């Protein structure tokens, strides 16, 4: 199977549905950012608690990454995706109807658990059913779908929340996941599909884990993934909207749209970055350029005072374009490991990426609360420009650390380097 024209339509359809589930997962990932004042008022909590609520999604997401890689190899990624979508939908309904902060946490936990299977299962499906030379492109296209979900979870979701309330809106989001789950279940039968590598390999779990864990390059690339996405998770995913509303006096829809420009830039550029990486058979340049661009754009966006709205939006868009090279790190990690460890390797890198949200969102919220001067408005906390700038030290410092790690990545020249340690 050497060309896309010979790939069965069902394979494309299931990959597309998997990518659509990742769109939903990413929407859930950033949705809290447009509901900050609503959730603070509904549950009577501050930035630290709200950051913790948002991070619960990431904790659950992280917890299932290694099981995802293993289960996708044993059970098949298609059936795993449909089950995960239903679980996430159940959590979405619980969150939307929660009458206490504790119940909201349970809902977010289930949403993150189900959503955690989406990205790795979709990439695992692509690795099995598509030619290897298309992996970076498909990774980028899957990322693009995720970024589309992030964009929908910003300004469009903010408008829906403003018009219908956050509870009704999130019920609708959960219903969408049920629809996706049903379609995947109807189409997915991994054992009846024609795939590129014979049969889905089922090596011993201990061997799979050991092979992936002993590779130094796997850990370097995973660390890179952690730091390069911090801007997206911290700024676009949660704290950027209140920052733009409170400090730059944007309206909520305008702030949500501006924060989503990081996702728009990322989503538009990720497939192209993947294609260029495949075309020139180079992985390292994309990683280095991404880190440099992220540092150069996010630093002035949060530390230069009295910027014009157009300048802020341009910097955020350029930041998203810059960090789109992160999509290549999944392909680079895969090429530094043997083919039998593909699912586990992808899961390890994705776990590290998600850990950025789980760790950096609540840390930033904690820093905000440390500098809070007890100012409130309609039940929500108001923070000063100095407080935001102190809390946002997580952004440029993470980009700088990503650059250091990118320089330590060994170039694979788009070849499987099973012997590298």
C-alpha cells in the first residue's frame, strides 16, 4: 500500500472520526477558559481551585496514556476510540449538571479519562493502517483537527455560553461526543480492515515499556513536548482570556478569539510543518525553530505594556504558527524507537505534553492568587497587570527550556533508528 488512492475509504473515515474525537477532546481542554467567571461564581472558588478543576482533565488524561498505547495494540484503536468517546460524554453530562464543586471534579475526571484515549489511538491507527512516510503529515492533520476544537472552544463557545448558559452549552458538547462514538462503533472493526503492516503487534507489555523507557532520546523529546505546549495550555487554554479582559479591556468574545489565535496558527501550520519535515527528511530544525519562535513572540505579548490590540493578536497568531513544529516531535520519538513500541512511545510523549497542562495551569493560578489584592467583581477575582506578569513567567521560561532540549535531539533523517539509546 504505497499511495493514498489504495487506502480503503473506511480507513480514512475512521481516522477522520478519531481526529474529530480529538477535536472534541481539545474543545473540552480549553472550554474552562471562557467560563472562568461563571464557574467561580457557580462554585464560589478562586483561581487556585479553578486551575485545579481545569487540571483534573489533564491528570485523568495523563493517567491513561500508557494504558492507551498498550490497549491500542491489543484491542485495536477503533473500538477503543468508540468506548472512550462514550465515557467522556458521560463525564460531560455530569459536569454540566453538577450542583457542587466535588461533582464537577468527578465530571471533569471522566471527561479527561475518555478524552485521553483519543490522540494516541488515532495516531496508532494511522501508524498501522497508513504508509510510514505519511506519518508526520497525518500527525499534523490530527493536530490541526485538535486545534480546530480549541478554536471552537474559545470565541464560538463563549458566544454559546453567553446566550444559553454554561450548563446547557456543555450538555450540547457532551451530546456531540455520543454522536461521534456511535459512528466509530458502526465503522470500526480493526481485524477486517486492510492495513500496511500485516497484523497489529501484541508484544509482551514489559518488553514494550522497557524498550520505550530506556531510550534517552524519548525522554528528551518528551521533555521538549512538555515545555513547547505550555504557552498553549496556560495562555490559550485558561488564563489568557481573563488576562485580555481584565488588563487590555477586551470583550469576552474578542478575548476568546484572540486567545484562540494561538490554536489557529498552530492548526493551520501543523500539517504544513509535518509535510515539510517529511519532504526534507529532517525533524530537528522544526523543533528548534518552534522553540525560538515561541520565545520571541510570547515574551513581548505579555511583558510589553500598552500594546495595540492588533499587535497582541499578531503576536499570538505568530506564536501558534511557531509552535506548530511540536507535531513533528511525535514522529521523531517514533523513529527513535522500534516499531513494536510505537503505541507506547506515542503515549509517553503525549503524557508529557498533557503534563504541561496538569502542572503549569494550577501553578499559574497559584501565582495569580499569591499576588491577588482581594479585588472582586460579580463573584470573580480581579488581578493586577503586575500579578499577571509575575504569574506568566511560566511562558517564556518554558519556551527557553524547550529550545535547550531541541538542540539535544538527534536527527533521524526520517529513518527508524532502533539502535539509538
